C-alpha cells in the first residue's frame, strides 16, 4: 500500500476540510488501484483544474507503473484497448479533453467492455461538464463504471504538497495514517466482490492492526485472509498469511506456534520456488530460535537466509541478516565476530540510506564496545546513532545508553 504523513499548514493547524476530503478520496483511489492490479476495473475521477489533475497523475506515476493516454478521439481509445501495447504498465490513466465530441461519447458508450478486457485497472480523468455529458449521452458507459470520485481541488500550494505524500510507500509509523488506512480498507472490504481482493484487504487490515498493537485483531484478520486464500487455492497468498500469523504468535510469546506457522510458510515458498519468501521465512525462524536461546540453530537459519539474499541481491535482507548474526555472536560473547558482522551490516544500511537501521546498528556496535570495556569508543558510536535516530524509536534507547555512560563517567 501507500505511506501518508500528517499534513498541517505552516501555523501548525489542520488543513481545510476540502483538502482533507481530497486526500481521503485520493487515498481511496490508490488503495483501489492497488488491489485491482491484474484485473479490469474502470474508475472515473472528476477534476476541473488541469494543474491539480497533473499533480495527482504524477503522484500515481510515483506509486504505479503507469501508461498515461491523452485522448483526442474515439478511435484512439479503441486502438489502444485492442492492441494492448502497455509497456508493462500496472494501471492505465486516461485523460479526456475539455469538451467531449459525439464520436468520443459514442465510443465510450458502445465499447465500454474493452476497458475490462485489458485486465488492468483504468482511471479516467475528466472535468464536470464532460461528466454531465457522459451521464446524458453515454448512459451505458456511466452505468458500467466502477467507483466515481469528484475532487474539489482547493487552489492552494498546500494541497499540492499534501498530495505528494501519497506517492511514498506506506511504512505504518503514524497512528493517524494507520487509522485512515483502517477506515479505507474496511470500506473497500464491504464494496469489493472479488474474493482474491477481499483476501488482500483482510491481510492489509491484519497488518494495520498489528502496527496499532491490536495483536488479537491482527490474528483474526490474518486467519480470515488465510481461510479465503485456502478456499481460492492461492498458495502465494497462503504463504504470506502463514508467515504473518507466525509473527503474531512470536510477538505473543507463543514460540512453538510461531515455529509451526513459519515452517508451513517456508515449505509453501519452497514448493512455489519463491526464493525471496524463503529468505524471509528462514530469517523469521532464526528469530524464534534466538529468542528460545537455541543460538546455533539461529545462526544456521540466519546464515541460510543471508546466502539466499546474497544470491538474490536483496541488500536490505543481506544487511538485516548480517545484523542478526552479529546479535547472536554478541549474545554468545564472541565479540570480535559480532563486530565483523555489525560492521558489514552498517556498510550496507549506510549505502542504502536506511537511517533507522543505520542508527540501530551503530547502537549495537556501541553495546559491543561497552562489553569489551572500551567506553570511549562506545560513546562515539552511541552519539553518532543518536544523531541519526531523531524521530525514531531508536532515539530513546540510545539516549538511555548515552546517559548511563555519562553518569558512570561523572561518578
């Protein structure tokens, strides 16, 4: 899905209601497009201001592989839909002219089925007067549509800045964003008919409740998603759901249940040949064994996960497993080995620009130097970590460590 930030004006107050409404609508459009990928769908969007329309299209292009078609006549629509030369696009964006011609209205009315035959979600932009003509003169097309949105486009730069936030991947860090995503997905769950889409929405709701800390609700939605994917025979979805259920059980401290579900997810991914899923599953099982104190088993699974991520070139997975191996060596008291793996993880996280994990790894290195008795070097690493960790959950942890070292120095 997508990531959203809280949006306030320069004075710190809330945005006008019309802008908030537009953000909710665009948010819903993105969610609907996301779950409609690979399927025919026709979404209509009324926007009167061309600059505002262009900003929304840029936002969508930042989120999806898109083909934008600026329509001039009916024949152009028919040709594009029949030839289906979309260059790997995930969505089609149709931009209609300011005034509809009879030819264009007739094409929409008589060839409406083609929009669903392409198996891609279609998003069509036009203005209010065009919309009124469609309702009067292309009634069959109008009835054939999916959802319909009207955006008020308040003419303020703030609205443009706010919409830009919708293009960023959603990271589940802000409670307000989570609650908005919850409302949208609950709405979509009631509206969609396709069972696979319902399974995707159920899983998304599970992730939202997980990040809200409502673990039992998360488990319920993941189990419902799993049941639906089992009924549909969608094994890739089943594997993801099993892994999510395993994570909930790990958080609940039910480690044997976690291992059971992680093991099932790993087996399915192995059967399907999904190596990225296998790498994630191996790392998850390593996490459980580390918690259980079975450190050699944890090292085995982390090592296998690392090898797969290296084969696949997944840098974030490489760095995460290097860090995990470093954690195990630190627990085992093999501090030089721990430093080696932490240093390698740190290089990758820095290269990728992942601030929070860079800060966390710096903090871990500081912990190792504390264990080695080198508090001056520990202080340097903690201070660097604190500078990067501002605004993240790591900040409080590393600040406590720094304060403790300062207290010891002053004692």
